C-alpha cells in the first residue's frame, strides 16, 4: 500500500503555514527536521503530568519519569540495533557525542604519532574535536581526499589506512552534499589494522535504518533534532568495552557510585557519562520520535524520498546555469548558479516561502577543496516533502532568475 504523504504531513503542524505570503516549502531538513504531533505531545505530557527528576527519588512521579526516560533509552537501542541499552549515552547532540569520545578516547588513548583518519567531507563537529585531541596528544590528522566527482576516494582511503591509524572518524552521510559514504567498507579496513571507529550519523538516522552491530563500529553519534525529535538531545552509541575503558568527561551528580572528600567511585556506563540532571523531556520525546518512525513503512518512505531526490537532481541538471555538486544520494542536494551568490538566490527563494540553506554548511575544508568559497545553496529533504515541494523549488529558481 502506498504511503499517504499528504496524510503524514498533517502530523507536522509547522508544515501547514504561510511564509511570506506563500505556503511553506520546507527544504532545510539537514539543518533540523520538523516535529510530529506525538513528539510534541510527549514533551507536553512529561512537563504537564510527570515532571520529576529521574533516578533518585522514592516518589511516584519520579518513578514514572525514570521509567519513561529509561524506556526511551531502550527504544533508541532497538532503533539502531545496539546490543544493550547500556550502550546508549544521552548527550546534547552529535557535537557533544563526538566531543565526549574526543576527550574520553582521544585524550586518554592517543599517543604521539598515532593517526586519526577523517575525510574531506566532514562537518566541523567531526574535525575540530579531533584537531584539539591531536594537539593535546601529539597524534596526527590524516584526511581522505575526494575523487573527481567530489565523492570520498576509497582507493586513497585504502592507501592511508595503516598500522599507525588509531582512529577512523567518518560521516555516514555528508550534510553538505548528501553523499552516502562507504562506511561499512571503511570500518572493515580500519578494524583490520586495529583502529577504533566512530561514525557521525547525524544525517543518516532520519533517512534510513542504521544497524550499529552490522556496521561493527565502536561509536555512532547522532542528534534527535535531525530525526523529528527536539533539539538538545542526542545519542552516543558506544561499544560497552570502550564505554568501560574511557574515563568520564564531566563529573558531578548522577555519574557517581560513592563520593567522599578523599575519593569518588564512578557509576557504570552509560550513567558514568551523564553528569547532572539530563534532558529528561528531550530523551522521552526522542523515544516518541523512534515510536513514530517504527509504525511507518520505512521502505516506502525511503522510496518516496529517493524519488524526490532524483526528481530534484534531474530538474536542476536540466537548468544550464545550475551545477549540482557531487552525487547526492540521501537528504541534501547542493548546487550553485552561474554568477549568482548563493545567498542572493536563497533570499529570492525565501520571498516565495521556500526554505533552503546557503554557505559552507559547517564544512569549510570541503568548500575549500571544491573551490567554492561562497559555498552552495542546499535543499534538503525529509519523507514529508512532496512532488509539489520539488516543483515549487524548481519554479522558484526560474522566477529568481527572472528577478536577478
Ligand atoms: N555532523 C553532521 C554531519 C551534521 O550535519 C551536524 C549538524 N548539522 C552535526 C554533525 C552537528 O550536529 P548538532 O549540531 O546537532 O550537534
């Protein structure tokens, strides 16, 4: 049975509005996704009905909040097929998750001369923490270059992965170009030389199912807000062996077993990494987003999104003055218009109610490698986008061209 996208859109109140006199065409999903009603309800329900701190009190509301909070952890574990909910650490988002590993693993396990392997396509969140860890430890950053089609060069990666490689940190899907990187193959190669592996899954989890055990990665990081959940909540999946070995990076309440003025013993993972009162409502609402996705026909949603992406790329390719960058496969499509600043085009689109993003997309080294100092215009899809949205963008570009 074909999924009724128009009906699903009614679950997302934000989508049904007029912006600058036009129905909103929301094509900035790589920046953040809209939230369905069940996620909004979960937030509201927590604050209205069960608001209490988790894990410590012996009263009824705290028990309810703790159950919902820990159930959300179990839902997330199932969602990415982690072996145990104890391998799910709540964070503020992908950035904090990567920083946690860059501190706990990076600062404590990297040695001078160890190599950290990244790709040219990385988001700043998967560059800067490693740069800092390298500066602190004497480790060295190595970067997988691009092919002529702006894709990750797997042959070059094969040549770079060697016995000095201590860590591979790689994006699953490029937020700037919408390319799906060959992460399974890269992880296999990295493991063969004994390297630890981290995947930045920020742009993957909202688009296709992820199985961390099948990927065989040590760490997988993502943000709730890019998969229909609120901002301020994210996940670090960590293989238990590493969560046990890594020291905590923030300390205080919740993460301890015993404290005296002489010494402190730490709680077991994942609590060891969750100092202070967590984002309880956010975690519960992320659980609600997982539930929402679980009842959809995800294969049908993926086919729908894929068809939209093809339609968008074909439409852009048909325009002589537009150049699509790279080979988009999931979510984002980046493009430039001859002799037009990306921001000017985006402003003219915004006047028509069309939300896209411009600039370097937090990937300045990538834009430099592509010789695109002004960046690109990026249109990014979610399953709730429609043929009409794609047609509106293409028509909007035509109209902008007339005005320029
Ligand atoms: N990595 C990628 C690939 C991203 O797209 C983003 C968000 N743009 C991040 C990391 C950082 O995510 P957050 O800002 O939610 O921490």
